[in-house]
C-alpha cells in the first residue's frame, strides 16, 4: 500500500511597495506564469489590490486562486496560488 504525502507548497513573498507602480502588474504576471501548479505568490501592498485581481480573473480565470491574508488599512497581503490547468472540452 502506498500512502501519498502532500508536498510542501512553495510560496514566494513579493513586497510590491518596493516596486515602481508602472511595472508592478507586469512583474506579478510574469512571476505567476512561471509558477508550477500548487506554488504561490504572497503579495504585500499598501492598498486593496482589486485592479490586479480583476486583471488576473480576466487573464487566468480558474488557474489562479486569490486569497486575502490581511486586509489593510496599512498593509494588504494576498496569496495567488497557481491551480492545475483544466482540460479543454472537446470541440
């Protein structure tokens, strides 16, 4: 009998307050695209990252699980976890 042991989740922490605002979304998207399924990014920001959430929902849909870890007012922490790709329906 084989017992499956879950592997630890890899989480990369990114303090977005240290990144120029004009490139933040691009950097987060690039990092997310290189995550393996099950890995995650933890973002630290000084405001509600709702515009980024909308962008990720439109671009990645079910591939990204978005979880608020802390909700301001001075610090917002968000976890973006990469899900497995869903199989495409036969056309």
